[in-house]
């Protein structure tokens, strides 16, 4: 079977190729990829090439398919797996395979997300990292991987019970949460998840330094939406504050924040987060620094006397991904708050290479169509000359400007998929 895919050959060398996939083995599964979302980790991989720890040293001679946030349909199942999987089922996958460094989108010649078809090898299936799901969209499963990272952060935080050595996992029930730098795609995912998390907080404060980003955040997740869940949601522009620590503390009546999520790898932001923790508070460095010597000043007096804790979290588990897909299907979270752009397979090379300079949130790719990477907010302008985009714009505007299962179905039908 022939497929088109974007493949990595070396540093800054990714190409849209057409090539032949081999026949699947008895312990493999052939799938049709429908959607993939482009991750900053892929950009980092492209910048490193064979120097990346997950990329094979011989990648130039044996290029790998990039993209690891993907979902689609099962096409053909090898004999070993025919009692568990059937053609026609929708699939989701977890790219972080327990016990091995190899990963879809980084390591495999035939398995990755920015392709029309790919082959799952036995090691991924054996690890339980391929499963089926029922739902009315593909994109929610594509962004389930970044959502799972958010979920992992909530589950990773912990608190203590005075007089015991017991750790209570998760953010503090009835407590104060602050998401520093939280109006980007991951931050909005964290807000959405926090509103229906089992350990329901009293208050979620979200900081940003850009009024336009705060305005969009309010459009997709409003204070009124949060109030329906019994949670006080507060967006603040810290750039307008004379004393950020004092004014953020005042929002909690001086108590401080039980759970601090740092979504920007910035020394000043980390130090501020450390200063606004409550007694028994937990600060999670969620944003991954690129500087291997990244550090900040922390208050060890509070660590000793106020039981403050500093941790980091990265990635999510298979259960976190399944939780993301299930909660999105039930309407408990809005994965679509992360997505700001939609495009086709032909847009992947340019978008991936320039990802840090492309504004907005997650870039969603539908791999069987050709379409420039397009901001959802630009559909209306395109609709002035194209009736399809006019209708697509109306569907998105009726959903707070967000992508949706209905919009996805329209797009796929328009392009004959």
C-alpha cells in the first residue's frame, strides 16, 4: 500500500514523501490515520535530528515518520491480534511506551502520525498503548495526549495529613489553584479539566500578561461557566500589577495557593509561584525548560516550616489518556479549547519547522486532505469568497469559536473523506 507521510532525515530536514508500506506481519496492525496534532516536542526533534535520544542514528538512510498525537481507523489486523481488534474500529494510542525509548513519531520507519497510513508494531500493541474508542470525533483523541499531560499534573500533585506520613494524591479538594501563564493551549486545557476534577477546588486563578489572550480565554471558558460547577474562576493580567505577589495573595484572602502550576519555564515566574504557596502547598513545574541548568531561588525556610513542596510532571499515563478521551466524549472537558488552527498533510513541513513562530494554540492536521494551516478565526474571511468556509465559520462561531465534531465531519465530507 502506498502512503504519503512527512519523514525526518536529519536536523531541519523533514520531507513530504510518497512510498510503499510493507505487508503487515502477523503481530502488526495497519491503520488509517485521520488526524494528528503538531507538538512542540516534534519541533524540538526536528531541530536535533539524530542527536535526539529517541531518534535512530541511521535516520538519514532510514527516515522515520514524525507526529505522535494521532488517531484514526483500524484497516487490517494481523492474526495475533484478531481476537482484540477488528477493521473499522477507531483507534487511539499512547506514544510513551513503558519500558522502552522507541516511540511513534520519533523512532519508527512505518509508525507515526503525519501520514495517511501506518503500521503499529508488536511492541507498542503488547504494551497496551493501542486501544479502540467510540466517539463522534477523531480530533479529541489526537489532543488526548497533551490533555493527558494536564491530567497527569493534577494527579501528580500531593498534600499531607499532619501527624501522619500519608500523602494525599491530587490537587487539594476545596483549595486554591493558580495556573501561571495559563491562557495558552495547555493552560486552557488545565482550566477545563480543573472544573470537573474529582478533587474540586474552591478557586482557580489564571495569570497571563496579554489582554488578547485573556479575552480569548474568557470566550471559551468564562467565569460564568466555572460558577456552574461551583468554582470561582479569576483571570488576571499580572503585567498590570504593581506587586504581583501581594495582589495574587489577596485573591485568596492572604491564605495562598494550595496548588501552583507553572506553565512558563521562566525564573521569575517560578520564584513568584514559590512565594505564593499556602501551608502544605505544592508547586508543579509543568513547563519543560530547554536549559539543562535552569534554576531559581526557592524559600527553604517555608519548605521546612510550612511543608511546601516543589515537584515537576511531564507526560501522562495510558489511564490519563483514556480519561481524557472519556471525559471529552461525556462533555466533562473541552479538548477543543487547545486547538486554534486546522490544516492538511501538505501544511505539516512548513508548520512544524516554524512552530514557535506560528501564533495561537494547537495545530490540527487532517492527513488525507490538502489545506494550508489555517486559523479558525480566519474562516470568516475565507468565507467571503468560499461558501464552504462561510458555513464552517458559522459552525465554529456557534461553538464559542471552537473546533467541534460537527466541524470535523463537515471538513472531511467536503474533502471526500
